[in-house]
C-alpha cells in the first residue's frame, strides 16, 4: 500500500513538472498560446542579371496579407503585399538592382496583426558584368565565299551553357537581316550577302537553367571583301 502511494506521488510530481516546463513559454507571451502564419512553401530562387526572382507557394492560411524578404544578414529587406485567393497561391517577387554575388534569403509571411510564420530559406546567385566579360563567342573554324553572294561559316564546338549565336548582316538589296544559329547547327550559310560589308555575331548564354535573363558575349566582326 505504501509503495502504491509513493508511486502515485512520484507520477503526480513528474506530471506537474512536465506541464510547468511545457507552459514556460507562456510567461513570455502574456499567457497566450503561440500562433504562426502559414509558411512560404517550395521557396525557390531564379538568378538573373543584377536581379533575382524568388517564388513560393501559399497552400494554407487565408489571413496572410504580406511577406518580408531578408538578405545580407537582415541588413536589407523588402516587404511584399499579398492578396490571397481561395486556393493555392503562387507568389513571385523580383529583387532589382542587386550586386553580383551569392545570397541567402529568408522569407517570413505575416497577418495584418503582425503574426508571423516560421522563416523559409533559400540561396541564390546574382550575375552581372563580372560574369558577362568572361563569355567567349563560339569559335569559327573556317569561312568561304560562295556563288551568288553566298557566305558559309563553319562553327567550332558550342559551350555548354550557350543558347545559340545571333548574326546580323546586310543583304545585296540593302536590308539588314538577323539570324540566330541554333546550338545544333555546325554550318551556317548566308545568302545574297552584300560585299563589301560586315557580319556581326555574338553568342547567347544562360548560366543556369533557372536564369530569368540571357547574357551575351561581346560582338565580333567578320569583314567581307569583294
């Protein structure tokens, strides 16, 4: 009997201690239960040229009215107004005028009464001039004049992140023509090219498959003689 009483007392004490520990946070919240806004779901970063796009989904919590984006260890931030619909909302935000480099972002959603979500995190990169000056044009292995003012360009290998080559040239009738060489094209033939004249070309790049911007090498020139 005495052992049973002691056991019941121990269980009672342990239960009291557990509840006290679980409720400790209430002394920091004026006795109220802690609530959170719905978290930004599937947060992703899409690199660009001196800008970056962040996207996420809101799958719950119709009370969300805004989000706060932080970067540079919270030294920089941006607030975004959000208007919820009845379903899942896809949110996209572009941060402009960003310096080139790698970033870590934190996104917090909020209600009008400032109730906040737990943070969502994502890393991303912003590209700029430092990246663009490293881009090289697709090499030309050989060229040849053809009959009827034709001109042939035999290309070298295309770099892995290249999308193609933009060509601009003048035809015999004086019109300026533009043509984009596909990645898979190794020989390009231009017809009715004016001579003497110049052919201008540059290569297009996307440093990342998620990039929202296209980057370009410097323009190179081929001089066509009579």
